[in-house]
C-alpha cells in the first residue's frame, strides 16, 4: 500500500509535500499529516527553495531534474510535485534514513 502523500497515475507520480525552507540542512523529516515533510536549506526567495526541492527530489529518486516539476504551490509551503518515470521504490527512496 502506498503512503497517502504518493499517488501513481499511469506514468506520472504525484507527491504531496510540506516544505520547511531555510532549515539547517536539506533532509526528509517524515510524515506531516497527509504530506511528506522536507526541510530545505535554501531560503524561500526568488524561487531558490523550489529549485532546491526539485533538485533534491530528483537526486533522491535517481532522475534528471527535468523529470520533476512543480505542479502546485509555487509560493506555499504545501506543494505538489509531478514526477515522470518515478522508480517503483519511490516511497522507500524518499523516506528519511533510519
């Protein structure tokens, strides 16, 4: 069973995320309600946090940045990312390290 923050529809996977910008370091914090909380070291200025988020998620999934896009939440802490070609073990790759 998939976590509530992960939705697979055909070739597209969507991720519901809660973002904490300007954190001490970039990391996955764990579940936050029906979203996955990610802390970003990047500040929420001039799209830097959004770019850092896309790069972080792409890196964790082993994908190119172009495979990850911001679907909603441009200026919000609540964001939805669309991922094309996400691996079958996406949830395990995004969960915080034990």
